């Protein structure tokens, strides 16, 4: 892996003076250009990190991590990749849902523009799943008109099927979120139906870019592996959260099958610890690039050093 200053990481600062924090980070995986983009942050209750955990144990973990006890900001990350003449957006961020009052999220489109990325140049979108913080950017007013008419959107067939009649009985979300998730997924499927490219278990999207269904978080949840020249990076979507290294068995409130989600998480972390490949995940602190190590019966997150 090496850092890169190619056009994906435009040197000119188009984000404006209000952009006081880093919001994009470029690297190369072999011959493939990768850009991690922050969609902003999403404030949520800490119980969402492990609602099956004893409250005192969960509170102790928050304290030990120097995090507030009641609520904190979850990172939101998306990835842009260039490989073999294709420009691929992996997830699309939250977009805008005024009823939920989340003004610090939904920054993907603006930040792609600040990086000099033309939405019309995106040939493919890969969705890890259809929660609104992964499809919402495509529902922002005026975005669809700027996308290519032949845009391909890759998503697991099981995911599309699930959202036809979603089951929230095993989730533990704040009020308003189930309705918002249902509405966003339904609207997305309606507006982009003709551009969906469904797969069952695994699909190659571009040279070195593979998407694989894991299930768990949602029935069609998928991860994306980027591999070239002996380097590799996995974008894990919502399979891994910050607490999942110390407490991989804790259930996240957004998981539709929490037991399976825990099994998926442990299996994926073991794979990455064995190979030493890089991990990026939606809700890990930006830029969310690091390695996985095993520490006894748990895992350890080893963030990479930023390369300027």
C-alpha cells in the first residue's frame, strides 16, 4: 500500500473555509486508486452499540474509550475506486432526511465535488446494503439527473427482496428510524429499479473489485474486497463497528439478525487478522484504514499511520 496524490485527492481545496476537518483520504491498492470519503457523523445513543450487554459493562467500555456515556457521533464513510477504466462508488451516504434532523451527515455528494469528482463519471455503484445511510446520497434532489443513464448499481438480490417487506422485530432502533429506513429503501428501489444489477453470493464489479454477500446485518449485507499487486483492502460496510473488536458478540441496534451478524463479524475479523489485509468500515473513525490483530479471545484494531 502507498499513499497517492492523484486527481482523486485534488490538491486544490474546493471544500471552502467551513471544512475544518479532513474529509477525504487517498491511497493505492496495487494499481487501483482508492478514496475514502467522510459522509459526516451520525449522533446515536450508546445503547445502540450493544443492547444485549449489561448496562454497567457497556458504560465501562465507553468510559475506557473516553467516550460520553449516553450518545456519541458515529462516523459515516464511503469509498470511491478507480479500476480498469471504471469509477465505482461504494455506498452513497445518508443524503438528507429533515425529519430526523441529522445536519452533520449526508456530506458525500458535496465532498465528492470538493475532490473534483464528476458524478457523471461514476460508472458503477456498489451497495453494501440498503439502509438509508448507504443509499440516501442517491436520493438527494438533483443527483439522479447528474448520474449516467447507464449507471450500474450492484446489490445483493436478497437485500432487494428483504426490503419489499422488511422485518424490524429483532432490531433496537431509536424512534423514527424504522419508518425512515423503510421509506428510503422503498424510494430507492422504485427510482433506480432499471439500473439494479443483482447478484446472489459474489460478483466481480471491475478488475480487482469483488462484492460478496455476508448477510447478518441485513439479509443481503455485503462486503467489498479490493485487490491488486499483492495488496488488498476490504470495505466491511456495517459488519464491523468500533466496539466489535473488544466485544464482537455485542448486538448492534440496526442488525436485523444479531446472532448471524456476530458470526459474520467474528469470521471476517479472523480472516483479516490471518491475512493482514487492510480494513475500512462505514462506522469506524475516519479514515477508518487499519489492520486487525488478535489479542487473546478478542481482536485489536491497529489504525495505519496517515501518509501525507
